[in-house]
C-alpha cells in the first residue's frame, strides 16, 4: 500500500477540519520513529499519529488511544512536550503534490511547526521554530548521510528538492504521449506515469491505466490514443483539486490490501 500525494492531501483536509483550533493535551513516543498526539478539538479527543518508518511512513488520525512505547524519553519527545503540548493547532498544510504535512502549533513558548515527511526511506518527523530553525527530528541527518540536505538541531529547515517530473496541473494529452513514447523497452504504461508525473504512486498509476485500457498490463507503447488516459488521470486527481473525497478500502479474503 502507498501513502502517496493524494492520500496526503486527503489527510490534510481531514486534519484541517477536525484539528484546527484544537489543544494538544498529550504527546507520546509510540516507538523510535513514531510520535502521537492527543488533541482536544470539536469537543472530542482526536488522536494523531506521525511515523517516519521507512516501510510504513504516514501521518493520519486514528480512533485508537495511543500508548507509550518508548520507556526513555527521546530529545525530540522532551521538546514536543515543552513547546507543543498545551498549544493550539492553527494550521495544517500540504505542499502541493508532496507527501508532506506541516502542522503549525501556537503555545505559550511561541509558534512551532511539526513537519511530517512520509517519503519512504527518506521519511522524517521534524520540529521547527517559527523562523524554520530545526529543534530536532526523529531522524537526525548529518553531512555524512546527506551533503545536500542535512537535518540537525540548529540548521534551517530546507524542503526536499522537487522531483524532475511533470506537475499534475501540466499533464496534457501531448505530454502523456511523450511519456509513453519515451518509455524504455516494453515498460508498462503505469510505470511511465510513475516515472514522469509528480505525486503518482504505482497504485494510482495502475488504477489510471486500468480505467483507460481495461487492464494494468498495458505496455506504454501499446497505448493508442492518450486521451482516455488523460480522462482517467483527471478524473482521479480532480478529487485533490476539489477537496472531494470518498475514502474506501479493498479487501481480499478479509484482509485489507489497498486503500
């Protein structure tokens, strides 16, 4: 399953609706890479979880009360309790077509931003001051790991560099044709979409190709007219632009296999 850009957009909308103005009552460290928040908003307790686990990176609300999983408080947890606990959520934002959520909290100590980057092995949960200075992160990234984008206390936060792919708003029939024609060998059409368009996960790309051609096995060079592909693409990503969500899950033998 994939936590892709449209998923992040849906989560941002839900969090904006349910958490805005809410008070952060508790902060817990669920495990080494996951933090959780109890937020009282709209006369209810809401539970928010943010994880930088490479295999399950995500941020979302959950109906399950979060439990402490780490016995010794980490430096990040202590900072979250100092600067975020008892604060109020003032905004929830998602940079367009990115798997990133920025949650801004105002407390007696000032204004702070929790940045959750749900990007596979590059995932992180970062706490920043109002001017963008990093206070700490679930994963500290030194110069040995990344000369381009270190993430350490005292550094200024730098967003991930944009991917060299098409912005979804720039996708046209001509651009799709170019992506398909430029695919190597007998590469499937869905792979050409993943490689060429920002924010498109394999699951999303397969759904687009299936709706356009009737099968996910269609090769990039087997697509005749690109217009059905464009219609399918726009039909799906329109939910992101219109903030119109209809969440669902797919099950197989009682087990959830996709959402």
